[in-house]
C-alpha cells in the first residue's frame, strides 16, 4: 500500500479541470494511484478516498457539493509553500 500526498490529488484535479461526483473522484484516484492507495496530508496519514474527500472539503479546497458535483476550488492549493 502506498500513501500519496493530497497535493498530488489536487494537482490531478487541477490538470484535469473536471467536475467530479464521489464515484468519479474515487475512480480517478484508482486510475491514477491504484486500488490499494492511501492518502496523506501535511497533518494526516493513511486516509481512504472517502476520508481524503472529507478532508479536502473540510479545508475549503473544493467547490461544489461532495454529495453532488464538485471540483478543485480556487483556493485549492496550500498556502504553506507546497
């Protein structure tokens, strides 16, 4: 199992410019990082795709509704030098 940083996920979202649903987001993560991938941030490790989605939403990184359609928000990237 490999931990991928949330910055990689946000970059994937920025590069695609796509709108996601919970299902298409999880499918994109599997396509990009593999089915056994876990995710980390500067403050957390070992997150599942659902935990990562909640984390990004809770940090204001997404625009839209995570139970509907969402995308990377304007403030999507970190403000601490990453």
